[in-house]
């Protein structure tokens, strides 16, 4: 592990996302996966869209209070949203909803915002990272092909940047690629270095 200051902690990544697990593992962090705590993702009316992901990451951290309050424990939580036209696009409810989401992103730019909370009994650090993603126009056949083969029903915005649709459909991004995957690893490593 590169971050010597973290050796005193037992780290839990409180996320069921296999993409977050993979990214944190590749960053060289030793951690345990924490799963199984349902947190209602309800946002107060009128909350600014840029605050939503961090608000939800804090709710998730609160659900793990029994772990991070113990000495020597550190919990990392994250939440990723897709925002377009000042509204949040969550995960699709079904195939038709996924089609509509991708149609709304086609030929346009949108923002991917990930909120991250790192918490122990002694301290907390929290931040959001924003990446702008520019999709080229997607044909109906491309959208159907992607949804039928990749079933992106567990992904905000109905797509994974690392999958076929990202490779053929995204013109460019402004910001962190890994943020779009669900965890802004470089920024997280910087924050862990200071923790």
C-alpha cells in the first residue's frame, strides 16, 4: 500500500458497485467490501443539483455509523448521478426507460457528479467531482444493440463509459474518466493522503 498513513485503519468500501471495487483495488488500497445496507435515496426539495451526489454519499456514510465510530475503522462511501437539463437521471427502471435515457443523452453533453465521503471516528473528508461527457448522436439501432447486450440497468444514465457505448458513442470528456465509472480515484487518493 502506498499510503502509509492508512495502515492504522481497517478500510471498508461501503458500495455494491463492482466498478468501484475494481478501481480502488487497482489503486493499491487494501479494503473490505461492505454491502447490504439499503439507504433511501430521497433528496430534499429544492436542493441544488451539484449537491445531490454528496448529500446521498453522506446518507450512505450515516448508515455505516456503527462501523466508522469504532477505533481503527475507516469507511468510504460514494454516490454518482448523471445530470442533464438541471435534472438528475438515475438508474433505469426497465428496458424502455433505458432507451429513453440514452435517447435524451444522444448528441448532447451531460455532467456526471460523484460525491465521496471518507469517515472515521476522528475525522471526515467529503468532496464532489464533476466530469462533462459529450455524446455524439446515437442511432436507434446502436441504443438497442447496447441495451440488449450490456443490460446497463445498474448504471446511472443507463450507460457505462468503459463499455461498447462509451467506446463508440462518446466524443470526449472534460474531467476524470474514472469519475464517470463511479469513483474519482485520483482525487480520492489525494484526500486519503491528507487523511
